[in-house]
C-alpha cells in the first residue's frame, strides 16, 4: 500500500479556515496593487516619500470620460497615493472690515473659487487642498482690502464693481500659481455698512448729495426755461413788430383787446375796481367809429 502526501490545494480544501485566510490575503494583495481612479480625482503617486508620477492629471478642456481615470497599478508598501480633487473648490473668506476712500467702514463678505491645475506643485508646497485654501484665504482678504481701499463705497453699487473683482482675481491668481492652483472666480456676497452711527451718517451724506443734485437739476431747468422764454418773447416781439409795420391800426386793436382781457378779467373776479371816464383814451376802442 503506497502513501502520497496531499498537495497544498488539497490541504486547503480540507481546512476552510486556511482557505478563507488565503483568499483574504489575495484580496488584500490585489487591493494594494490595483486602484480605481475616479473622474473627479487626480492622484500623486509618492514612492519612498518622493513624488513619482501623476494619475488622471487635470487638463484644460478635456472631455469627461476621456481622461486617465480608471484602473491603475502601484507597488504595494513602496508607493503611496495622495488624492487631489479635480473639481472647482471654494474659499469662504471671513468677513473683513474695509475702509473706503470716502472714509466709510464696510463689512465685506467674499469668496473665491479655485482648481488644482498642477497637483505636483501643490503636493510639494502645501500637500492638501485644505492647506491650500488656508494659504489663499489671507491673500484674498489682503487683495480685497487693498482694492476696495482705492475706491469709494459707491463703486460697489456701480458697473465698476466688475473691474474691482477682476483686479482682485488677478492679484490672487499670481499667488495661487505658486501653489499649483488657478483662480476661477472671485465674488463679493455682501458689502454692508456697520450698524449704528456710521450707517446713519452714510445715509445722511447720500441724502444730502441727492438733494444737492436735485437742486442743481432744478436750477439748470429754470435757466433753460428762462432762455426758452426769452427766445419766445423775442420772436413774439419780432412778429408784433412785423404786424405793426404792415397794419398799425390792426396792431393797436389787437394789443388793446389783450389789455382789456387781462384788466376786465381780473375786475370781473372782484380783484380790481376801475373807475374811468367815458372819454378815457384807454377805452378808445369802444368809442364810436373804432373797430
């Protein structure tokens, strides 16, 4: 009778616990070798504490579904993966107090949006997106104070506000490039005056300025009205003079009728009493033989 040693597979088949342990080890090995990179992430592969390569790196204009996302390999226990977001991220700035050129203190609440465009530079400088946002936040506040400090409060309520945002974004962009990021947008959510006396003083100055503007418009309107009235009177005088030259009797009759209308109209209302003799020259148009 011959006896043969059972194979390793046979021994595993007879021992379920050992088989389960081997399968679990294989799964762990496969999981440490293969990794799935999603579309929204880019990966810095670090080999022995040194960046080695980048997986699914961000490329401007790259179509979704045609990137380097998918299944990738790494060397277990030698290469580590640093995950970096490819999407647009936000920087929420703490409210800042800014002094405008017209000496108004403003409470400004702003935010910026950025994307990591160079993950290798970002990893070497700040390591993570959270640290990048923390590094850019004070720069955003400083750029905001410097730019708004050059303009009056009214600039935030006018189309000039767009230029202010562009200048702030350009200043922040220069710093963000040093960290491997690009600034997508900068916006001011709120810009309010502090409650209390400063706010009331600002309202009073605005009210006074509008009243002065209204008075200036009214004075200009009165001046133009006087010019138009003077031009009309001059033209009327020319017409009267031309009429007098053509028919002096008719001109005298017309002027007399105008005078009677004004005088007797006021008298009919009881505002004026006139006592004239029948032969008064003023009533000459009523005499016999007159038109």
